[in-house]
C-alpha cells in the first residue's frame, strides 16, 4: 500500500465518520480538556441557534445563550466527568431559540483512544421534553387520584356521621328526613363551591351570601375585610351557618316576618397569627332561652369549630335574641 493509498483510505474513513456524526439527529458536541468546542454536529447548531464559527474553538460556557453557564452543568463537566469518566441520561433544562425551555437527557463520556489518554469529552443531548411532560402529567394524575380517593373517604365518613348522629327520637319521619337532607345539602353545596374555585381559596363573603341566600330578605351582611378561606375551612363553617339559620328559622328571629339577623366579621392579627371573628346577632324574634339539653346541632357546631377550625363557637341568649360568636385562625 502506497502513501497515497493510505491517505485516500484515511480520508475516506474520516468522511464516513463525519457523515455519521452529521447524520445524527441528537445534538452532539466534542470538548477538549479546557472545555473548548472541538466539534459540533448540525443538529446541535440548529437546536441551539449557534453558528459553526460561534461554536468551534469557543469555551462551552461562553457560547451564545444564557443556559450554558449553569452551576449544575459546570459541576457535571468539571467535577463529575473527570472522576466517573461517563454520565448517562443526566436530566438538564436548557433554553432553545424559538422553542423556549427544553428538557434534555445529557450523556457525557471521554472519547475512546487506543492508549487511553484521551482528554476529549463527547456530549450527546437527547430531547425528552414531551416524554418528561407526559411523565409529569402521569405523576400529577396519580397525585390527584390519590387526593380524590382521600377526599371521598373523608366525605363518606362525614355523611355517615351526619346521618347516624341526627337523632330520630321524638321526631316524625318527615322531620328526621328534613334534618338529614338539609345537612347533606350543605355538604353537597360546600363541595360544589370547592370545585368551582380555581385558586385554592374561597371568599368569605361569597360563602356567606351563598349559605344564607334562602333568608336574604331577613339576613343582613355587614361587609368586613376581604377574607380568603381554605378548602378545609369551607365545610365546617358552612355546617355552623346551616345550624344557626335552621334554628333561627324554627325558633328564632327567622321564624317571624319581622325578625332580623345581622352577620358581621373582623380580622385581628396578621400572617400566621390572623384570627377571624364572625358575629351572628338575632333581633325581633320570639324570646329565646338556653336549651335544657344539648342537641346534635349544638354539638355539631362545637365540633366543627373546635376540631375542624381549631377555634370556638359561643352562644349568648340575650333578651333581644341569640348572639353567636365564631372565632378561628385563618392560617
């Protein structure tokens, strides 16, 4: 074999190797020991909007774009690769022109060399943005499913408690049915309100208006400060309002046309120490007296305030009518 034949063979091999590299659809880089770019295939230049003259000979961290000079990429190339010799499918996020942030699996390894002295590093970027999105969507779906199952379990427990604790003694079947259905309606309405909400919080005034809508002609809301309730606070407060309005409609101010109920609220403290106080004041109704025994409605209000809201509910039987104070932390 002549020197010309050897040159032709080497040149043909180089062209074939370059053709293989240029045909690869994944972005590819070769870096020298100083992390300067020795080679870049067309897929890399196109994906990251870099011209060949802007890449070859330039340090990776000085390439156009803001995404290269990141702590995690610098740590990977300067600390991990020299010790591990190779890294496979390391997830990294990089900005690309026209497509914005993309998720790549970065594989990095030293180039093979007959005497094992190569200091060049081969980087291959595999775009997994869509697959990553599907994975995140699947994980989010699993989280939502688990949360739905948990909420359904709790919901059924509340339904069972409401039905079993609503006493039938001394009541007609119709009265018992009305009491149970009324509380279940509150439960359903609270769930509907939570589903309608999109940002994780519910406006207190909107909740009051909705809960007391059947008595809007006799109930007056005194506008207070804007208050956002968490989903966990909606049901217990709704149950308390239902018990108050039901009792008022049967025995208190809402049982007569001239009776009135005034609801007002205020917030004291700030941040984690913020405390909501809501006052329910009845006037114009028949005289009220403290009950001789505590019914389920009274116990339900106390449990809802104490256990679910970490607060308290207090009743005062004034000559002018029932006055109830509800107080609980907003945090």
